[in-house]
C-alpha cells in the first residue's frame, strides 16, 4: 500500500513537472543575455541621496507590521497612495472616465492637449494608482509638453489579469480621439509605464501593431517585467542587490522554476509564456521607437536586456539604458534623486527626437 501511494505521488509530481517544462516554460533566451545599450553611473558607490531612498523603503515594512495577511494588499495600497501625498505639484490632476475606464488627466502648465501620453503605473498588478505616481506623470507632462492620461486599470486579485490589459487597450483607443478638453484627435501619442506598467506598455504596443491601429510615436518602459516565466538570470543573481524587490520577492526566487510557473499560471489564468503577459516571447518586429531603462542592481535587469536584444535582432528601434546602484523604478524618486533627474532627462531627449514636428514645421 505504501509503495502504491509513493508511486502515485511520484507520478503526480512527474506530470506537474512535465506540464511546466513542456507547456508553461518559454524558449531558451540565454543567447540574448549579452550586455547592450548605454551605461550611466554617478560614481563607484551609492550616493547619499540613493542611500536615503533605500532607507525610506523601510516604510513598506512599517505599513505591514501587525496587519493580518488578508489586509496586507489594502494596507500596501493605502501606503503607496500616500508616499508622495505631501508633494506640491505645478500640474493639475483631473479625474476622467475613459469610456468606462477610470483615469486622471495630468497637465503641466502650458501643456498642449493634442500631445498625449498614456501612462500605465506599476505595482505588481495589485497595487498602485494615478495618485501614487504623480511624481512621474507630472514630469512626463513637462517632458512631452502635453497631457498625460494616467489609467486606473483594474487590479488583481479582485480582477483577472486580462481585465487590466483590456483597460489599457481601451484607454489608449479612447485617448486617440479624446483630450482633456473633450473629443479631439491626438497629434502626438506616447505610451509609458514602469515595472508592471512597463509590462503592460510593451504588451500594448505589440497588440496595436497586430490590430493595425495607430502606433504611438514612441514608448518608454522603466524597469519592465517582460518574462512571466521568471527565467531571467538576474531574478536570482540580483536578489541581494535589489533593495526594493529583493525583500519582497527574494523568498520566491528560492523556489524551483517549475513551481513558479504553476503559481503564475494559476494566479494569472494565462500561460506564463503567452506574449500578452511575457512580451519578450512575442513577435518584436515593426515596433515603434522604444526606450527601456533598468537598474544594473535590480532583479528585472535581464528582463530588460533580453527584451531589447530580441527586439533589436528583429529590426525594431529599441534601446536600453542602465544605471548602476539604483533601486527598481528609481525614476519615481524625482526630483530628490540625481539618477532620477538624469534618467528623466534622457527620456525627454528620446521623446523629443521621436515626436512628430509641430504643425507647419518642415
């Protein structure tokens, strides 16, 4: 009887492993691990500014201390929405209904309403909102000289992963024909996002190409998650150096990949290697100009590197910029962090070069 039970367990484990290995696991992308792009650094050691940012991350643990497991997502959502609540902004923030998808128009002084950016916030698909990302959306309005639509897409676990994907697609379509002042076609269009929002950004631009819809003039992905099969080497190699994601996801990095593949499949209800959630495995040809920025210390570094190398091999105008020492999605810590200001200045130059000429210009 014991032997029969052990054989049944062994058979079950073999089946589960086999499904992960042959159905859920993506192709081997190790050929795209080569270094690429521009590298930036403010010195051989982290700056005092960066150390202050890292110290501020302890607030995440404080927000969760004593909170029951069931209440942790709500606690994190409250915390991230209040992190920059004391900031003063020159921009205005106006709630908007994007044909059923909530959002927020962000306008810096003098913003041209025909120049529009869809900004997709990060937060692991479970936290974050337009309010939590105003340091970035207000800056993007300044950089582009236009309006930013910060989409408040549906989050997990209350909603399936596909709900957030559909919200971003619908918000983009709506933005093409609607501005802050009402119905009006867009002249210049951009898409940007960080972390989970970077994933949604890269998924969106591939979908727009496949649907033969108007592509954005350029896209920006900051520390994007591009591989939901969690196969990037840096996910394990950079656990200790990633001050933001390491403490949160380090324990998961110790699990075998086949276990993580099953967790991801059950959680997302989508095969982890499906390009809709793993853009790195999709067709990366004929994309618009894309700028990807990543930290050399973060767990998602190789997600960015592999995506950019594959896109370049497919002939798309995609470039990578990396910074030493900085935390995941460090651009949100502006203007207090020099590396954030420098990264945003690079984004401004990239978007200006990709922007269509002003009306009447040659």
